[in-house]
C-alpha cells in the first residue's frame, strides 16, 4: 500500500513540476533575450562614431621589455627563384 502511495505522489510531483516549468521557462527565456538585446544596444551606442572620425586605442600600461623600442613590424622576405 505504501509503495502505491509513493508512486502516485511521485507521478503527481513530476506532472506538477513539468507544468510549472512549461509556464515559467518561456518567461525566463524572454527575459534573458531582452537583457542580451539591451546590452548589445548599449554596446552599439558606445561604439558609434561620426563618419571619418579616426581613433587610436593604445594599451594603458606599459607591458613587456621597457628597453625595447617600438620601431614597427618585422617582415621576413624570402627570395623566389625563377
């Protein structure tokens, strides 16, 4: 008798949780997507610049070897035989 009662209660809890999740899940997904969309919109507003405006972003702190001079990019060329 106790086993049957346990089975009935377990199945009832399962269906109640299933019904609650069906009701709550779409709300949570919508709320998450709305938050992501708002963050993307804020990022886009921060990054918008006037046409033709040029900005150069440099790192704020000095990193690496302090004695090394920034002379440009090194390009390694190879000879090509004809």
